[in-house]
C-alpha cells in the first residue's frame, strides 16, 4: 500500500473533488464514448493528470479518487441515455435541405427561415 507524501488534514478540511481531475476524467470518458479508438490514449492521459495532483500534495489521494469516480459517473450517466437520440438526429442534420447558417440560429424575426438558392 502506498503512503501519501502529505498526511491528511483533520476532519473539517474538505476539498473534494479535485477540479483538474473532475474535468479531465469526464472529458476522457466522453471522448472514449464518441471515438472509442483513441481511448487507449485519452483515458490514461486523464489518469496521468490525476496522479501528480496527489503525488505532489496539492490534492489528497481520496480527493482525486472521488473526482475520478464522480466525473466518470456523471459523464457516463449523461452520454449513455443521449447517445441513441443523437445518433438518430445525425443523418437528419447532415442530409437536411436547410443550410447550417439557418439551422443554428433558427428562423428570422418573422418566424420563417430564409433559404437562398445556392
């Protein structure tokens, strides 16, 4: 078992979760869901970002562990239910006749989308 280089502070000093890890881990999970091939690189990169935070004493080991679990869980719980609807909308968005410039901002002030002939 590894020992922390810095002893844990007394009860009442909370810093859970670590911000760097809480953002790096969900990003890696999201990228792994979106593009599974580079997951061999993104997931270890997130872990490598988390490890030094605890090793140098900036964060406590349990802060980093909670951030990894919380970040990954939140990302997976959002991505998994939304992946099927997103996949079904992708062909519609790609093959639609409405130009991208109209799809993003929506219709004009009069409620009609202006489609210029190309």
